[in-house]
C-alpha cells in the first residue's frame, strides 16, 4: 500500500477527497439527516445506505408484475424463473467464488441453519464445533440449537476461542493450535470471518487449511465481511459460508442473504439437506414429480422461489459494486480507515481515553474500528450523535465506527474527529 503522511486538517481531508478516484460514488446514495443536517454516517456495518437507484429497480419489477402478472416468470430477459442468475457475477466477485458456488436466498440466520444441516454431521467420534467466544447472538443461538437438535450437550460440544488475558482479539496461532488439538473429535469450525464487535478479520485461509488437516469442515459467517474485506472463498477451500446483504451490501433492511457452497460439494446428492422445489433441477421442476434432484452447486440449496422485489433492491447495490470493483474499494478503504486511526491517535494522544481494539494490521481488519472509551462513555457517544455523527454503541463501552469506502469521504472522517474532540472535552 502506498504510504501517506496523514494530517489533521480540513485542507488535507479535502485534498484526499479531490484525488479520490471513487469520489463520484457518494452521490449515488441517500444520506439520512440528524437534527436537520446531513449525517456523518458511519453505520454501514449495521445498515448500509440506500442507493438512489433502488426505487427504479423495484419499480421495474412492480411494472412487470402489473403488466405481465404470472407471465413475468417466463417473459423478458429478466424473467423471474431465472432471476437468481442475475446477482451471481457480482456476488462471486465479492466473496471470491465461481458463479455456481453462490446464490442469493432467504435470510442469514435461516441460511446458517440450512447449511448446518448439510455440513454439521456429528458422529460418536467427531462432533465438536469450534467457534469464537462472544459471537453474534444469532450465531450462538444457531449453534446451540443445532447441537441440541442432534441430542448433544452444547457445553461439551462447542469450543469457544477466547482472546488471551488482557487482549481483545484472537491470535491466529492460538486458533490454529486449538483446531489441531481437537483433531480427533472436531467436526466443524464455524465462526465469523470478521468479528462484529472487535472488527478483527480472521485468517480464513489458514483456518480452513487447519480445519481440513484436522479432518473437519469449515464455514464462515460473513455478515461483516461481505463487501468489506477481501475474500477468496474458493481458493481458500472454505466449505460453506453465508452473509447478509443489508450491511456493507446496501440492499435494504432485512434484505436477502447469500450462500457459498464450495465446488467440491457441488455434486453431492447424498449430502443431507432440507430440500425445496427451487433447489430441484430447474429443467424438470414443473413436472411436479417425486424424487428430489438437486441443482448443481449452491443453487441446489435453494428452497423457495426467488423473492423478486428483494432481489431488485439487492441488484441495485450489486450493480454499483460491479462498477467499482472490490480491489479499488479495498484500496480506498485502507486509506480511509488509516486516516480514522491516525486522527483518533491525535485526539486521544497521551490521555489514552480512546483505545482502538481492532487490529492495527490492515490485513486483519475491514473498514471498521472499534474504540474502547475509558472515560465519558455513552455521554460522549450521545453528544456526537447530537452533532450529526451516526456510529454505533455496544454495551458496555465500545463505539464502532465504520467508514464505508463506497460513500464515506475523508472530510467525513475529519468532521467526525472534530466532533469527537469536542465531545471528549465536554464529557471525558
Ligand atoms: C448482522 C448479523 C446477523 C443477523 O442475522 P439476520 O438473520 O440477518 O437477522 C447474524 N450474524 C452476524 C455475525 C451478524 O453480524
């Protein structure tokens, strides 16, 4: 990465924005207002902003529905019967996969369960699951209920990876060691690709290799990684993954999720799964006959017919991702987050009031920085919200700030820093 000497000044931030090759993308999004002012929005890790193009994408499907009704399934180049194919090129690029390894469907938590049905097959000898401690609650509930579903005891089955005493993030060596130590009874490593609380990106490639060497399978929840961190799921030989589309993928609240199933499982009709008609060979689907014949690849995990309106909103955002490309996005992301890190250092200085718990190494993080605030806590956060900064507060004392390279600017970071500095002077 090119080395930049950052400066805490408006002129510097403006200069960075002027020379930003992606600066034009900001105007493709709607920004919310806080107290009548356009917000400094750093919450793309929770809900991405709405692309201005969403309305027209949805309107097109509403028109098709109005004008074609049931014929919309088969008429036109975007016939609904094949609509799932449309999002594949962009999704494949975002997660580093072949098109047949990805498909958009359902919601994230549902997909976690459906994928576990296929990829968590505990036996008497191999039944343990390794995950990260403090995982997102839905993932914890999912794992516990899956384990109980198989008649097992979560306490004896789920191994949680916790940071060393006095540390906030996991060391790769510790993760790999735990995997290796369980090589006789490990069934699955199932964890986040990017930890939602600390912002740490795990070494998915090394984890995948270690899991396989220990005779286990590996899956990742990429809710915070998709559209944010570099991913090469195919090359890393990850068995399966799933993500949501409403965080960095800007597709609207609760919108459709996506799954990845590695090519090596593309033709495994024996792999147990909870099947539905949309996963059945599409050439024969309307024969409406008995005998499930899964489609090749990830498509074979589909259950129900495509949610066309949801996919339309999703596509509006994916088309922007295709235009910008993940490589350029990542390049800006590192600069933007680097600037945020620099300014926090300038503001916190010797006082140590703010402590960044996200790893310093850009390879071990996405765009988000998690700040531990040692004084003033929620009052500081509330104060900067009042001044137009939308971040995210996590109990008991963490502020998550996610500068999103698609629509955030260096001036956003500068404005945030000024407001943060004032809020700290008032309350810390
Ligand atoms: C956001 C998030 C979820 C949310 O799940 P939904 O099914 O989309 O409600 C689950 N897991 C992780 C790790 C998340 O970050």
